[in-house]
C-alpha cells in the first residue's frame, strides 16, 4: 500500500456562511499547504435553493435535499480513486431526517472514511441515534475536538476507544502583540469582543445587560459584536434578534458603547479584531455545546477569555486559561470584566496561559494530526478488506475429489 495521494473533504465550504464552511476551508487549506504532494479537494454541500461561487478546490457540489446528487457524489469519489474521504458532520447540513441522506453515499464508498463530529448529542432522538450509529459504523476513524465528545461516543454510542481520535479545533496564526486600535476606530478604549454568526442561543443580551455596571467603573469600554446573522436564522426570522439587542442597548443607555459589525468577516479582518480585543466573551446558552471555533480562535490568539460553562469551554479554559461564569448571569459577567480591566497582571497571565495552549492548536499542527489519522484509517481499512477476502475464500472451501464410482465414463 503506497502513500496517500488524494484526500476528499465532504462538508460546507466558503463562501457559504457557517462555522462548518470555515472549518472545512481552513482544514483543506492547511493540508494543501502543509502537504503539497497531496491532492486535497472538496465536495461542497449546498443548502436548499442556494448556489455559491466556489474556488477551484471544490470539485463537486451536492444539493442537500437531492438524494440523487449524493449517489452521483459516491460514483465521483469511487471513479477518481480517492484514498481517504474526510466527512465534516453536522446533522443540519445534510438532507433527510437527522441528515440521513448522507448515509447512502457513505455506504457506497470503497475507501476509508474519517468523520469529524461537530455535534454529539447526549440525549439523541431515536432518528438521530440511528443516523449516528450508522455513521460511526461506516467510519474507520471518528475525530472529536474535546474529551467530553470522546466520552459521549464511548458512553452513549458504544464506540470503542481505538476508533476515536482527539484532535483540537485548528486556529489561524494571530499576532500576540496588540495592533493599533485606531485601525478599528477604538483607540484609547478597553475592547470587549464577541464574534460569530448571530443567533438567539448566543446569549449576547446578557453581556449588554452587564454593560451599565462595567461602564460605571470603566466608561471608556466598548463592546464589539462582530458577525452577520446566521443565514438560516435570517431566512426564518429576519433580523429580529439583532434588533432586539440594539433596542436593549438603547433602553439601558449603553448603545453608544456597543458596536455591531453586521457582516461575515474575512480571516484577515477577524485577526485584526482579535488583536485589538482586551477581553473576549462567549456568553453562549447551550450547555451541551462540545466545540466552538470562536472560543478556540480567542484562546489561540492569547486573549483573556470569559465564558459560560458549556462543555467545550469547561474543558478548554481549565488550568487558568479563562474564567467561567454562570449561564444568563449579567452580574457575574460584569464582575469578572471589571476585575480583569482593573488587574493588568491577572489579565496578562490569562493571555500567556491561553497563548501557550494555543500552540498545539495551530492549523499546521492540526493538519499533521489529521494526516496521521488518515494513514491509520487507511491501514485499518486495508487490513479489514484482507480479512473479509480471506473469510469469503475460506467459506467457499477447497475443491474435493469425487468419491469412487461417481465418475461417469463415456464410450
């Protein structure tokens, strides 16, 4: 068995606006740049009724609700002799109940499958459980980004430990030194930042509720909310959530200290905002969230982080890498922000510990870990195929000589 030559990614891809698209794009970029001898291309999922202008790396597009396009994708992968397929799995990006349309595609593949699980439910519905059980059976390796995710796979879904890979969420290189805040129009300000696609489960209103207490102590503070409304939220509810946040800030008299940047920013723009931030906050409301690209970016950038205690935050911010506050608790958020703004040494210590941990999360390191996982999956797949072939051969039995008198002679 030779070296891996071709890797195909299956998932969303920029310019589609979502976290999975950013992840797939960054991972495929990191593999392509770190291993130029490999051909790494993408099969991109399109949400219903949408088409995107993709870069050349996207070789195939799948319409999420069109089951026939999944079958064509399987044929495309098999014909092109791909060595490994890496699936970026989130229930909502694939069609069918609990994203089940992707399963017939995966069943038809002749090469090993490595699946990155972006959501693992502790209490799945029967349909979700069935889809996940089939996905874990079809995958040679399952990549999780947290130990909590690995525990759920073992304890809830019965996946053996040897099939699970713990690889951190990748992060871009962010300069540790602070850039001039005047580039963003916040020179002389203490900057609190939250970024990512807006949706009601982000809990941003609780940071706004904390601002009066923060501004009483540190009136030169601004809170930047960076990101467009999630496309699916906008499609169903418009800008209701953003408008509620703006009205809330006005009612509290803090609207002049809240800056909404309503756009999906490029990686370069995001790095500028991260570099300017003094404190990063994820006030998310879902306690079962097992990964967060935004939190990973902030820790890797060496930011002082305050977060609610969802699963991924509880794991990433241990050992003094961040501060946890209760869900829906503006008083706690305000208290911790005031404490950090008034204690430069404490804030600097948080930044240093976060940045040190982030070195192992850099995309070149993560890409190397994925290639190692691909190689192990390919070896396991080849061994399994040999075992199946031998079993089938033995089941046929050896030809036996006919018993005496059983041969018919012809004259």
